[in-house]
C-alpha cells in the first residue's frame, strides 16, 4: 500500500538534496567508510519537527577521500527511535501507524516531546536529538454550521505547524468520516467532499483523522434548507462595467437558524438568462467573474439552485466604453518568507471617475524567473510565490490598455524558510 504522504515525501526529499548544496551522494573512490551522520536538510545532531506531519531524515555514510565520496545510506541503515510513542521512524519495510508504509527515514511526530533518533550501519552509529513541536493550529475549512440539502460541499484540513509558518493543506493525508453513522449526509473518506441528503434537524459531526499520528479534528454541522440566496459584489452597488474588465461576485445560502454561517455556493449555482454576447462568466474557487464584452444599456442574469427551489436576480450592469486612465500597485515593497506567499493588488482609475480592482487584468512579471505569479480571472490574481532562497527583484505590472502609465513597479524581497 502506497502512503498518502508519497507526494509530500518526494517534495521533501528533493528539497533535502537541494539543501545539501547539490553535493552528489553517490559513493566515489574513497578508501573506505569513516563515519555516519544524520541529515535533516543539513547535517545536524539536533533538530525540530512538527507534530503529525511526515518529514524526511537522511543517513549519510562518509568515506575516505573528498566530500563527493559520501553516500546516501538512508535505505540501508537500521533506524531506531528511543521513544516510539513520541517519534516514529519508518524502515521502509514494515507498516507504521494506521498501517501505512512510509519510505525509510520518514519521521512522524506522534505527540509533543523529545526523542533520540539513531541510524546504524555496520559498526557506525549516528544519533540526533529530535524535538516534536505541537501544532500551532488546525481547523476544518470552511467552518460552516449548515450545508444546503442535495448539494455537495468540499472541506479541507488546514494545519499551521508553527506560529511563523503558513497554513498547509493536509486534506489528502486525512481519513474523513462522521462521528456516528448518519443518513443526513455522506463523505468521501479520501477527499473530504460531503454530499448532503434531505434536510434534518439532527446535528452531525464531520471528523478528519490525520493518518500516521491519530489526531482527530471535528466540525459540527446540520443539513438544512436555505432561507434565501445573497449576492455580494466586489463593486457594491456600482452598475457601470467597462468593456474588457470584470467584477467578482459571490453567492451565499443564508439559513434561518440564529447564528448560522452563510454557505458559499458560487461554484454550484446555475445561471439563467445570460446574454453571452454582452457578458461572460468565469467560475473561480470562491467567486464568479463577470466580464463585459460589449456595450449595452443594461444586462444581467438569474442565479439559482440546481433544484430551482431558490433564485436571485443579479444587478443589471451598464457595460460602457470607459477607459482605464492609470492604476496603482500596492504594496510598494513586499517581503515574503518561503513557503509563505505574498499578494500584490492593482487598483485602476477610469475616465468615468470610478476606481476599480484590476489585478485580474494585469500582466505580472519580474526580473527573476523563479518568482511565480497567479494571473487571469482567478481568486488570487496577483499572488506571488518565491523560491526557497534569498531574492530581490523588481515586479512589473502592465495593462496595455491603460491611457497613461501602462506599467507600474514594485520591489519584491524573498527569503528562505526560517529567516527572521
């Protein structure tokens, strides 16, 4: 059985080799083995790992001669943890917690504490002190109270290993279930996608169990009939929409129960009455993007649930030929520590006097090709991802249609993981 952590471990392993400076670990022409050490990214006799998340340690056998004669013996050493209830280390042969087979040298912190990790090959033994740090936070997202009957809703498990690190999506490393058998809904155990059946007043609890360490997280829910649909617009009550530009809207189900959380249904609503010669609609993850194609006095459409039980009319846009005069880019300087991401936004001034978000219509670029931007009609247009290294680069945002100053500039500074 292949581990659900497989893709994570491949990424971690690649990162470790990069962290070792690209040195070849193939056995060279040395005079014989002289020592053994444990590497966690780099050679270390003490390091920290987060609770519950699988990470990779490497055993390196040293040979006489130059550094290039060292060999990766991770799969050939005997791994041992002196506190297996705190730190599990995989041997690559026997199944570990939850019956999952993990690659040799994989570490899983089962609970906070300290343990001694050792690797033995022939007469050589290397040791490292490992501290398992408690997760800073964990949550099931979205944190809904109600889900609409006869629709599907994907859920995710988001973990923050430390207060300084970004949240990680561990949805695929989780076994999803309900606390008790229920006829109200069904959940796909590997994906977290919940299919709601008919409405019921019974409370159900969605659970996410992290494979490998047994930690569980819960979210109480109800399957309900929504009271109405609400539409939130990026530009509020503004009706004018220039040709070629877009506005984001989100559709929410609202429930009668006091204190209930509206459910975002933007990706599942159906659309009636769209004049697709005048408007186009592009679905995002949490919103719909309405783009003007041709000028007209007013145009709109109807948003409805698939079972036609509820519907709501959109506002009626006046698509115009207003021109973009200029735009501003913010922030002027952005600092990002890997693996976190950053966000640039562009706000445009049009000749009808209205300022509008235009990040989705920017061509983003930088002097450094390792910097990656989210572009187009997407929820996170302008999001920037940096490499795990130090980089300082100029970011250029261009909108060719702008009358004046079609390009704006900002400074991006990226830093490797662990930087302060």
